[in-house]
C-alpha cells in the first residue's frame, strides 16, 4: 500500500506494527494478505533507498562548477552526505554503494577543497567499513586509505583530521592488510603528532586506536617505543580530560604487559611513570563519592598499572578505592577502555539514529534532503 505520492505509507506501517505487537500479547500469525502488504512495503522502501543512493551518486559525480551553476552550496553537499550516511548504516546498502558506482566519487570527496565535505565524507566511509569486511576490502582496493592518511596527518582542519582518524580506525580494525598499509604509510608517526596536539578529541581517538594496535599487533610495540609514544602517553595520563587520561593509562598498561624482550616491560623511564601514578593516586584520593564513581575505570587502571610495573598493589587498594562498596570486583584483565569505541553502529535501515555524541559536530536535527539538480517532474 502506498501513499498518493507514490511512496510507502510508513505512518500506516507504524500504526499497524503498534496495533499488532505492543509486547503484551502473544504474536499472532499473519494472514497472507498482511504478509503480502508488509513485503511490498519493505520492497518499495528498499527500491526507494537504492534509487536515492543512485541520485546521490550522480550528484557526487557532477563537476563542482556544474553544481555551483545550479546553486548547490558546500552545505548542501554536507546535508546530502548526512543522508547517504543514514542509508549505508544498512550493511547491504553499504556494500551496494560500490556496485552502483558511488564508492569512488565518495572517496574523491576526501580530497575536496571544503573541510566540511572532507570531514563528512570520512564519516560516511567510517560507517561503510565498520564491522564490514567486504566494504573494508573494497575501500582498500580503491586506495581509500591513502587520502584518509593524508587528511589525518596534515589536514588544516582539526575536525577533518579527527574524522579521518575515525574512518581509519574502522577501516583497519580486524584487517591485517589495512594495518600493514597503515604502518607503511607512516601512520604511527601521524599518531604521534596527534598525541602532541592540543585537541582532546583528537588525542582520545589517537589513543584509542593506538591501544587497539598495541593489543592486536605486539610486533609494533617496538615501533611505538622508538617513536617515543610511551613518553607521550605518560604525559597524557595527567591530562585534564578524563577520557584522555583513561585511554593513555590503557595504552601504558598494554606496553607494561609486554615481556617479550625478557628484560621486563616495554615502558621506559620507570621513575617518571611512578611520579605520574602517584599524582593520579593523590588526585583520586581527594575525589568525592560521585567523582569516584565516575572514574571507576581510571581507578582500576592506575592500580593494575602500578601492580604490573612494581609488583605490588597500589595505595589505592589499601585505601579501599579500587573497588567501592556496591561495585563488582574488577575482572582480569581490567576493563577494556578502548573496546567500546569500536562497537559497530546499529545497522538497520529503519532504526532511529542516536543523538550526537561528544565528538559529533553535526546538527541535532536532520534537515530535509536538498533538491540539488533542479525541480522534479510536475505532478
């Protein structure tokens, strides 16, 4: 069943769904008529999405001067990429983007002269490849990692650098060819530069990716040490940003557990590290109950790192501040601070998107998709 305008009647579908399944009654068997109507609605929506993705692809292939002559602004393009990102949250639609010719022009937007378009394009790439080995391979084969590395390492826009890093993180996770290409592309040097920036958001994302790489690619720990990353992480373990502190402590703990050299852990300057940990213990000891609860992971990471490096419990344990009354005892190994940063998004084309997080700079309300190439056919 469709509305007069030709599209599926989603309001009717919602009412039907609520009427036939409010969670309080046992699901009933659908009649053949209901099944037919439901499948037609699903098929119509899928076809409409593919059609819209083809239209967006055509716009992405259109030269900039032609778009400008049509009155299309960079903001219009960003809105269009927002819409495309919603469509490719479905893993099937993400993989279909390549088959309809949309992947290469999307990757081309990573080189656009407008920083906002570069950043939005990186966000779409991140959604396409996240938890999606097929699209990871397609992006790698299309040389998509190269412009992402360029933007991450040298883009004048910090937001564009951060979004490029997010896309790289999604692209190379559980993707050994991607990790190898990241290493050969001086990715670790770019991570070092990001850790030395003054932007906490970029620092957090860089630390999260670094912790993942140190955990899954133990051979790269020597590379990290040679580049001086442990010293940078020690410095960031005293950051004013709690997320930066926790991510830095997590990375240091990964290195502290490296005994492959046979000469203790891979952390240099143990005296400096002890001073950092003592400072964090002092800061934690002065927190009130609410702050202690909010910094649970940090408390446990500080204690675990102290024990790993100095083979004794930290004074936090003596003060009863590692596990507060009512909290579960920490598991071994201690909490995975970085894991939650790589949780795949909800991949369902009808699901509502979560509200913007701290790192998102998108508007809270979606705009109607812009009419980019002139008016449609008359009714």
